C-alpha cells in the first residue's frame, strides 16, 4: 500500500510569499495547466485568494500584500 504525501499546510503569509517568489523567478503567475504539482498548488491557492478577495473575506494586511 502506498501512502499519499500531503503538502504541509502553510500560513496565508507563507503561501503568498511562495506565489510572489514564483512570479519573480518565472516572470509569470502559476498556471492551472502546469504539470508541476507545486505550481498547480500555488495556482489553486491564488484562485481561492482571488475568490476570498471578491467576497471581502481578506483582512487589511492580506489586502495590502496583494496590492
């Protein structure tokens, strides 16, 4: 029986930092069509964050980091 590895749960700030670092390194945002699971994870986080922003679910510090 094989075990599925689950990525560690990071804080919102840590994940935001990863997305920004990805953008700085690659010159683009993470893509939904990525073959790399780590990139897809960042894409999913960014999508959920955009949805949370649209629904006014982010705090002031989070909003400031996105701007």
